[in-house]
C-alpha cells in the first residue's frame, strides 16, 4: 500500500460565530477559498496536480450548499480540472476529509489531494441542514437523542467530574491558547483572512480570554439544566445510564467549545507527488479509524476510537507523544484523560476549542495541523488526533513525522 | 333511505338532520352497522342536489357517543390470525390493514363529500365519535357540565386511528396536540373551544338551530387543510420551530412512558410523518401505525383489563345475582383515624349519610375535619363550591355515641389494626346496630375469618380493604370470610360501586391479594441491594419495568419500620427460617441503629432534603455486602425479576383460591399497586409473554436467584397444557 504524507496545512483564524464576529461578513465559500489560495501560494503549487478537494461541512445548505468543496476550489482559481466533494460526519468532518484524501492516496488511486473543511456558523447556523435523528420519533427515541450539552453533563456525572473540574479545564485551555499565540506557535500556519483589497479582516483567533478565571466561570449558570429537566432529556440520560441517579449539569458557554467561523486545508500526497512538487513531506498519516459507540454518552467515541486506531497502527499508548482531542466540552477531554490516565502535559498542549472555538466542519483539519506544528517545534515524533462526534461516533488519526 | 341507527330528515331549507339513536342501548357506539348507515347518509347528502348540508346529532338525552365498539376491533384480530393460517402473512396483513382503516376512510369521505357537515354534541363524545366530529366541517358542543370531548384511546393502549392524530395536529399547535393525544383527557366544552377543537359552545336547545344557521350562512364543506395555502399551526416540521418541538417531545415520551407504550410512540410518529404530507397520505400513514398498534400485545392486554374487565367489575360482575337490590342511605364508620376519615369522606361524597364514631367527640371531629380539608382543597382548585362543602359536611355526623349506629344500613369499622382492639369494638358496635346489618371490617393484614369470630353474625361479616389514601386509590378489596354470605357480598359491592371505586372480591388469606404481590416487589429490591446492584439501578429497573416507583422508594413511603415489624412478627410466629435473615439484618441496621425509617423520618433509603428532590442516601452502598459495577448488571434481568416476582405471587393466589377471577387479579394489580399497566396486570403479563415462556423464565431465575422464583404447580401445569387463566375461567 502506498503511504500518504502531509506536505502543508493552513487554517484561518477563528472568528466569533455571531453577527458581531469579525468573519461574519465573509462568505463560507470565500473562507474555504482563502485556505486553498494559501496552500497554492505557499508552495507555488501547480494546482493541476490536485486530484480532489475534500471538504467537511456540517451544515451544507444555503451558501454552503451544493458542494462547497468544488465551489471553493473554483473560486480559488484551481480551474475546471480540480474536482471537489463535501462530506459530513458532524464534528469530525474536517479530520475525515483529511483521512479520505489520504485514503485515496494510500489506495494508489490518486497522488495528491486536499482535505479540509469550512463552517460559517454565523452565516449558516448550527442545525440549518435539518436533524432527522433528533426529530424523527422512530429513530430519536431508540437512539436516546439528547442535546450534546446534556450528554456532556451525563459524562461529567457518570465519570465524576465536578463543576470545579470542568471550569479548571476551561481556564487551562484559554491560558494555553493565549500562551501559544504570544509565543508565536501558530504563526506559521494561521493565514489572515483578507478582503478583496488585501486588507486584513482577522488575523488571530477571536474568542480567547487570557483572563479567564475560576471566579468568572463560577458566575455562569449551567446552560443545559433547564433543557435537561423540562425537555425530558435528563430522563433519557438516566434511562440509558441507570447507574446515574440524576444528571449534574456542569457545562455552560465558558467550558464548552465556542461557536465560530473558520476554514482549514491540508495538502496530502504520495512520495511521488512530493517529488513532482519538489517538496519534502512533513509527516506520514500512519493510521486512521472511525467508530460508533455509546449513543447516550454520545461524546466518548474518542476513547473507543483511540483504542482502535492504535491497534490499526500496531502502536501502544506510550508510542504517542502528543494527543489532540477536540474540546467539544470539558468533560469530554477529562474523561479521555481519565480513561487513558494521560499526563495533561501531552494533551491539547496549545489549548483548543473551548478557547478558540469549534467551526464544526473545519476543526478536525485545524487540530491536526496544530499538533503537527507542535511536534516539529518540540522535536517530537508522533501525535494522535481525535474528535467526538454526534450520534455516538468517533474519528482518530495518527501522524508521525518523517 | 334505510337506516338502522339514525333518523334522517331534511327541512324546507334543504338542511338534513341525522339523529343517531341506537335502539336498545343507553349510549351510541360505532359498529359496522353504524358505519354502513353513515355511508348511506354521506352518499345521500352528496348526491341529492336538494340537500345543502347535514347536521349530525345524537338522539340520546345525555350523550353523543362513547366511540367505537372495541370488540369490533378485537374481532378483526381474530380474523387476521385465522387468515395468517389459511392464506399467509401478507394477505392477512393486507386484509387487516384495509379493514382497520375503514373508519378513517369513511370519515374522510364525509369530509370531502363536497357538502358541509356539522356535529352537534351534548354529553360525552369520545374516541371514534369525536374523530367523526373532527371530520365534520363545524363542531358545536353544549355548555352542559356533563359535556366532554376527547380522544382517550391511548389509555387502553390504542391511539386515535380514524384521523384523530392528523386533524388534532392540524387544528392545534403541535405541542398542544401531542399533549392532548398523550394524555387522552376528556375536555369540557369551553376549554375544547379555547383549544380550537370545537367552534361553538351553546345551550343544548340552541345547538341544532345554530348548526342550521351556520350551513345557511354558507358554511364551507371544505376542511381548512384541504384549502389551498393551508398553513400548519406550528409551521413546518423541519424548521427552527420544529427543532424546539420534536426533540423534547421524543424525550418526554421516554420520560413519561419509559418506552413501554408503543401506542404513544405511534402518536408521535403519526403526527411527525403526517404533518409532512397532504391529508390523504397523512391518514394513510396514521392507518399504517394503527394497524401495527392494533396487533400489539400491549393493546390487547390493556383493552381487556383497563376497558372490558374494569367495566365489568365496575358494573358489579361479581355481585351475587340472586341478591335483591340494597338500600344504602346511611353508613356507619367507626374509627375516625386516617383511614376512617377517608372512608367517611368518600362515602359522604357519594351522597350517603355517614355516622362517624370514635371513642370521644374530639377524635370524631378530627376525622370529620379531614373532609373539610379535602373539600377546601377542591374549592381552591375550582372543582367545588363552598355550598358543596357545607352539604357534604352536613351529611357527616361525628359522634362518640355508638347508639347513633342504629340508623345505619352498613357498618365499616376502621379502628387500629390490633386483634384485641378490633374484637372489643366489633362487640361494642354489635350492641347498637339493627339485627341483620352488614358489618364490614377495614383491614390490610388481619384475616377476616378470625375477626368474624367476634361477631354474632359471621354470615353478615365481610372485609373491605381500602388503600391509602382512600380518596385517591381506586381499588377496594372485598374479603370473604369463611362464613361470609351473599347478602354481605352484595351490600359490599353495591357500596363500593356507589363510591365509584372498583371492587375485587378475594378469599381470606394473609395479605389478601394486593399486599402480597407488593411485598414481593419490595423484598426483591432488598435482594438486589444485598447482591450489590447499585441502588440507582434497582430504582431505575422498577420504573423502567413500568412500576410507578422503584422498590426502595416504595419501601420508604410505606416505612421501613413497618416492614421490620412484620418481619419480626413472622419470625416469632413461624421461626427464624420463615424470613430472610440477611434482609432482617439490613433492616435492623437501617431502622434500629440509624433511625432511617423512610419518608416520614425524612431519611430512609433516600434523603429528603427540605425544598429539594429526594436523593438516594449516599452511604447506602456501605451497607451493601457486595458491589457490582454498572456494566456487570443486566437491566433486563432486573426488570424481569421485579415483574415476575409479583406475577408469581398473583399466580399463587389463584392456585390458593384467594383470587378466583383473573380479571380481578389484573385490574386489582394495576389499580391497587400500579403494576405495569402496559402488561394488562399481573396475570395478563404472564399471558402476554405466554405462560410457557414465563415458566421457563422463572425456572431460569430460580436457578440463578433462588427458589422464590419457582412457578407454582397449577401455573406449571397450565403452561404445559397451553392453557390460560382467562380461557380457564371462561370454560368454568
């Protein structure tokens, strides 16, 4: 089997996903196109070599509808010969897009492809593409559908994380993200989003609060308590996990991932493609895996899929230098850390979505790029990237520097 | 026009009046003949150019109709089963589907015949009858306080399958429609209009004229949803509004039903899918779900127990036929404590006079004050007027004078549950009552035959076991002592019917029927605790199995010290092997050492913090000799155990002759202790699984968990012979 390598990656900064967010004026297509232009410019890439653009997008409707991958590639000037496909596995779509690009290279079917993703949550809106599994009684009931926040609270309750625990994790995320920016760790990969005149619209992640502290977070009310109690979801949670007598609601906007706009792209190719481009590979995509897991906990898939991807890579936990797990909710990360007894110093070392936000379809590609930069900066070798996914799924990828 | 169940006349204005008035029935009911008449009427109205529209009303003075004849639906199931055997699954299902949606198609034909129909409703109009009304283009109900409309099908495991879900959800906001369909409540005239279910509320004399006027004024014969540009009350299903409605609706279904009621889930799906379709297709989808639900075990069992059997028992099915009608004007209640006070209230509330006697005037007055309190609560809720309270209190005479009992037609003794106290009181009462007066003793634990020994007339002596709180619990156990005669039984049944509760008649044995089953449930909870099952899972298993509360909660409500007392008494009487010493040790720890006696002590298996929900006592796990991890516990097994232990006890009461009629075990278990209603009751649970399967399950449980799960001989033999409790009763 051929090997797939990462040759480059970029991401936009993440803008607050509301009407007053800096990227609200930028269309989803343009956001995606800017990452593709950057990939092209940084390597002076002959884009005719690109055989596919795979973009994750979770709400592919409105301006993001009708295959935004092909649309963004066309807008970026990749020309008529470069096809594109949009995929959706909820929050892991961006990582899945990279995995799918890699899979095409590994299969020998393609030499060079781009994986990435885009989400303008301020313009399209979460849930805009409909939500059959949440609304259709014939599936929603049997699959224990709950809003993710309630599932995150169930995880916290079941595995014993207090409000203090989740808030403390949030403070750490903000501190780490802020420090990373201050030390310039993100500079090589974050491309400023610019207007048509070349003026910068946004250059840095917009939602980091370096001053976040326990006291400030403590003043926030649990966001999912009312929904859980009045909407019946707590009863669903305790039905599915009867060892939990009641759900302790600990999550709020301050310890959950932020709603933001953003895009990312990763250039993936074979050794041969590297030669054709005249570029050295930065890392090998060693293995990837997808999994379905507990529907009610919903967000513990990373634990299961980590075990699976390690098996596929014939590696052990100790072979991984850095772990990057999307910070959908603080309890998701704390459970992961607990399940594998991980040293917090090797997990989400530069902060994550609690501080910087989670542009759904793009995040997977973003965090893969972030951890690759960190491996290079620290001279480490291997990283495992994973995300929890709605409907109880999980996706993971192991990369290894070459 | 030949009609068997309707009168049909057309006035000078060309407005037809179809008056539904079935001969030989006090209430109209939808039968195949009624459906055929309706078809004729619809055809006549549609085709006769001289007829402008039609008013449908009832010829019965106090009611429109109670709905469809459920035996008609049962008959369909029998035919289906026959066809499966003779022609195969698919042709049988095809027949069943078409037949089960005939009523829906008939109503749709009425709705789309081109001429306006008006429903004029006085009194009850429920189920299929209200679905008929919903298919009419205009609905007028009377302002009579007895008028009720509604779709109560879900209460017997069905759902409104003749357009009810589709029309309700097109008339009302989706959330309101779902709530109405879920609850199956009967709705009075004015609220029905406010909900948008009917158009006008009028005095009954004015209704037909108003209906005619509406047609004359050009009332449309096209339903709103058949008009172009019709907008759903809650907008589209797939919309931000829909996201606010559907996920919580699905979750609340889980919360309210624990997933045990397929009919309620079918309501959700019918509405969800139907609202995305034009009316005819929406009705078709509703029919598909209806055909499925109609064939469900839950529907079969719930219809049998909660409709048929309940109706039979409420009508006095067990009353000795030869006994003449009794005259019940004045009831003596002796003992004005919590039970006696409740008995006095329900008796006076039913219009009877009550002589409430206790040892002194103060105690008697205190008992009467309970009625004052209950009526005041009703007044606060707007369900009664001050005058009602005064009238009810006037019917209760509180006194310490036993001689007042001479006026009574029936005596109910409700003094402290102590054989000595009871003996004394029985003798004292009998010194004052008229000879031949029926004497009922309220007891939950003392054998009636024993108490009857205190009486001069054991044939007139009977047990009446009320459940607590009396005013809320709908079941009454009537206990036959060895010598109790038919006159006493007839009187007891007449009394229970008069207070609008459901009687079951059981023979004398320790614990009678209901309490025996319940004790098994609670004891199984102890067993699980001792095995190391996490307490939250024990409680969840009880609820998920369909019980109103978990076994530990129930124990807290009853009080742990009571259980310990019974256990110690049993040990003294029957020796140390008669009880489970491990269970006793745990109770001794809880009650004697820790004072955790239950809700009354604000601590038991649960803590009861002020102003906050109760929570399992965190240290309970420390009393457990073993601990299982959640993933080691099989919830299905727990649920099976909790239901099977009760069903087995019920089966034993049948073998012992305590219960002689399966209807009583089933109705009694649901009304008495909330046994998983979707099963149809303790014996129907066995039959729903199949007796053979149930026996096999219990044998397996006995192997793993102990001989308490061993099926009794009669059950085993019945299972082997492929028999059933109901078939056996019918044969006898």
